[in-house]
């Protein structure tokens, strides 16, 4: 039997690569997504769908805590925020910390492979069972690494 329903929806908002004009651009971008995200989460919760729907928000990297081009920030892959809601995630939890400047993660570090393993787990898949052999080497979505970050699970 094939179940009906939406499997995946991606909503994107470009224009976050703010190497200059950060104050104005960030205010515009946050203003464009803040209320729609809150509305989505509220709607899913009111309809009883949030517990079965995994919502993920994030970008490809964070931003440095120091200025670039006077009013901008450079890319930073050492300390940034991504969040999840619903779908088996523990609500109200903030996991991990950066140093006092926001430059680098210092506690609760989550590697990309761990992040992916956790998402796959929340979707009902065991990332370790997705291994295949190619050219004499094991491969999988988490590159034969990764652990499910159980601390963020409900």
C-alpha cells in the first residue's frame, strides 16, 4: 500500500551571503522569514501535525563575529546555528555552545555526519544500513562516520 501525503517540502530564501551591508540586509531577511516560520510551526501544532513533521532551518555556514568590508561578515564553518522542530526532536532545547565571541563551537559540537545521521534517524532510517561498496571502499550518506545525536531526541 502506498501512503499518500507530502514527503518533502523545501522553502528557500536567497540573499543571505552578506559580506557587506549586514545591518540592513539581515533585518530584511529576518523580517521576511520570522513570521512565516512562526506561522508554519503554529499551524502544524494546531493541526496535530508537528509531532509527525520534521522542520529544519539552517544555511550552509555561519558568519564570523568580526566585521568584513566595514558592515559585513565572512563565512564561518566553526560555529553556527541550525535548528529542528517537531518530528521527534526535543522541544525547547538549545544544544551546543560557541566561545564567548561566537567564533567557534566549544561544547556540544555536531559534525555534519552526525547532523545527517540524526536527520535520517528522525526520518526512520538507520544511516549505517545505507552502506554500499564501490571501488573496494564502503560509502554511505554519512561517509561511514556519524552518530545519532540522541541528546536532541524527544
